[in-house]
């Protein structure tokens, strides 16, 4: 009885069209680099899945950087925060959301092809597990302060 379950599941998958992440939406997206000389930058946004099925973002690309990775921060054994690639991508449960924010998960631009200048709009493509892609236009906002740090009266020293 149980032995037949995987086959039934596979058949059900085949019967369904390969749907993209239907209810996907990216809100409040912005990109930044710490300085005009930075070789890397990052993008932040709120990822929303308003659809009824789970989906997963497994990659991204952009013409602004040689490599684009999905990153998160972890604290290593020495208590130092490090950035690492998110294994398996970013899961977006049905009717759920996931924030990409400073100090947390983010889209990382490695090897910038050009500086991220205030007011620029960059193209960013998110790639889903099923191969579907969503193209976003992301404004560069180097002046944006991290959430939860209150209003800074200095000149931001971005360190992420
Ligand atoms: Cu990173």
C-alpha cells in the first residue's frame, strides 16, 4: 500500500502543469553598496507568496555583477558574523513572506561590473526552483538605513 505512494505522487506532479510561483511579489526592493569603490553590493526586499502553493527561490542573476548569490549571515564559533550562501535557496511557503534585510538574508552581488550609484535602477532576475524567472527593477538606495536602528544623524557607514 505505502509502496505505491511515491508513484502516485509522481503521477500527480506530472498531471499538473509546471506552474511558476503564481502569487509571487517583491515589495520595497532596494539595492546598495557600502561605498562607491565597493566590489560587492546587496539587494533587500520583502518576498511574498500570495499563492496557494509553496515555492522556492534557488538563484538570481543581474548584469551588474559577475556573480549573484543568495546569502545569509551566520555567527561562527568565534562569534564572528559571516556571510554564507543559503543552502537550498529561500523557501516561500504558501501565503507566506520572507524578508531580505540588512544583517539577515540578502541577494549578494559579487564582482560589481559598475558602481551602484544612488538613483540607479538595476535589473535583477530571481530564479525559482521550477526554472521560472521573475524580473525585477530594483532602485539603488545607498542612503537607506537598516531597519530597527532608528534614525541615524550621521553618514551611514554601511558594513554589509
Ligand atoms: Cu552577502
